[in-house]
C-alpha cells in the first residue's frame, strides 16, 4: 500500500503541474510573455529546490523530447498543408536550409572571436542555436493569426530548419576531430544522406498514410486519430532505421496529409492540435530540468549567453534574412518581421544536450550559454513580437474561440461538397450570392461569419473571412477560384 500511496502522490504532483502549465497560457495572454518561458524557467528553478530531480538522466530527457518533437513537427506540417506549402516551398527551403547554414557559420565566428571558444566548440554552439520555433511567436500573438506569405514561411522555415539543424549537429558530432577539411567532408556526407533519405521517406510515408486513412475503415471513431499518430511514429522510426532524418520525414508527411479529405479528419486535426500543445509543455519542462541555475554564476554563462543572444537577434539573423529574402516579393514590414521573429525554442536546448552527451570540449559551458540565449529569445524578443507585428503592418486576422459546433454525420463520403473561405480581393468578396457565376447545379448552403450562421438568400452579400459550404457539380476548381485572391 505504501507503493500505491507514493504513486498516487506522484500522479497528483504531475497533474497539478500539468494544470498549472495549461493555465499559464492565460497568464501569457495577459502579460505577453510566451508560455514556454514559464515551463523552461520554472523547471530549471525546480531542479535547485528539489535536488532529487537531478537524477533524471540526459538520455531520458532526450528520448522524451524527441517524442514530443515528432508530435510537434507532424502537427505543424498538417496545419500548413500542401496547398499552402507548395507555392512557398522554394522560399521555405531557402531560408530553412541555407539560412540554417549561414546562421550557424556566423554565430560560430561570433562565438570564436567574442567568447574565445575554439572553432569546433564554436561551430557546435552556432549549429545548436540556428533552428527557430514559430510556436513561441504564435503563443504571444494569442488569438491573432498571421496570414499571407509570412504565415506560411514562418512555420515552413521552422519545420525545415529543425531537421536541418539536428542533422547538421549529428554530422558534426559524428565526425572525427581531425583536419577541418576531413571534418567538413564527413559532415557534408552525413548531412546529405540524412536529408535525402528523410525527404524520400517523408513523401513516401505521407502518400502511404494518405491511402491508409482514406481506404481502410476502422470500427470506432476513437481509433482514427490514434492510427494517424501511430503512422507518424512509424514514418519516423523507419526513416531513422534507414539512417535518414526522421524529423524531416514526419514534417513532410504531415504537410502531405494536411489537405487530404478523409473520414473523421476534423477529429484527427483536433487530436493532433491538443497533442501538440502537450508536446510543447513536455519538451520545455523536461529540458528545463537539465539546467540547474546555481551553476551559471560560476561559469559566466549569463554574460556569454546575453552577448551571443544580442548578436544573434540584432545582427546575425537580420543579415542572413536580408540576403535570403531579397529576391522574394514581400513588403518591407514582412521582411523586418521575419528577421525579428526567428525565435529560439526547444530544439536548440535539445541540440545542446547532444553536445553534453558527446563529451565535447566545453560542453557544460556551451549548454548553459544555449539556455541563456533561448530564455532571452523567448522572453525579450517574444514579448516584443506583437508590437513589432503591428509596427510592420504584418497581415493578421483575429481568431475568436468557437466552442460550439454544428455538424452532420454521414455514412459515405460526401461528393460535390466543399468548404471555402472568402479571401480579400477575391471575386466573391462584396458580391451577392445571386451574382456569383457558380453554375446552375451549384448552390451555397451555409455561410458562417465571425462564428455565427448567416441566413443564405440570393441577396446575401459575402465578406472576406466568411466560411462558405458549397454543394457543387463537377467544376469545383472553377468555383474555388471565385473565393481566392486572384492576384496570388
């Protein structure tokens, strides 16, 4: 019975901590301080208050955070979807891949000359701090959602640069400590292998999952989200066994599944959204437990971290993004916002833990510096994101919570039914229903405006942001074009 009591106490502590983590999002909304900083810092303080937490091994933390990242990347890919990602794929690849290399290189130079690190530790530090985390940005924006190209490029960049940064770190840690040329060659080979295999397996896995969820029925509704989750981990596992980037594979698989019409698709999306929120809490909390704050003062990590954080935020990132975004058709405000909003998150801390596990030179110092940079990025930059977004006139829209749903269950797949959102500058914006050229066999059955049903008649005038349910014939593509911005 003593064991049962201890287990019950442990469950109670975890449950209370989980509730506090969820409620911290309300505090984040009021203070504009990103919720992840609460998870990270509170966990780090807890290590000092409760020394028994230090018994948690670095390997266990890495395994748990890896599971959380698989969930986050898959959910992030599904949220983007192939339709949004396809037109921005080249731009996202540019800033996600080339941007990671450029950021890692410039940060390594800064760490070498400003912090006095040898080149190899400096390069490890630069690589760890290169990936970004848009979830922190969305956390402080609250119910305001970034739209336009910026809203796709931000998560697209992170979805690509997280796997790139992890693969690059694996290549660096797996290379010998020989000559610079040998190390560079070995790293390049390992990196190319992981990216190529990860890309192929991600596309193949995405198509396989698409076929599986569309063609194979299950006996209960609750099994559909679990099947998708198991499929995502299968894609990750197969890719890693094949010596590829499992993180890239699950992200691409999620992108390919984002727009797929499948049974219980809305339930699948809600399940993965909730799981993604849990993954973010778990990742930041677990990583915070690996950083006892009492060691910082003696090692000078505060000063080194703040110096590097300022250089990264106000010099390295702006320079890299100015070069890579130059050929893209973005407004000046969007360019400035993308340069400022490259916030750091869980992946840099995870990469830092890999450095510690490898026993690299100055590993503990590097890990503490990474932690300081991440906290600075999330706390200082993250808190300023709403102000910068408004100043840069980044296109955003308010997304109010809609806790009530009205739906109809059907046994068979509905044919000729499609859902569209009226975009600004589209043909449908400002038009009456009876003025739309949708054909005699097509009609608008439902219009939802600002979370409320609008009675539909021929005189109903559509507005930007309206959700429209269309019952159409064979020419769905022509009808869809009426609701999208013809200029893009």
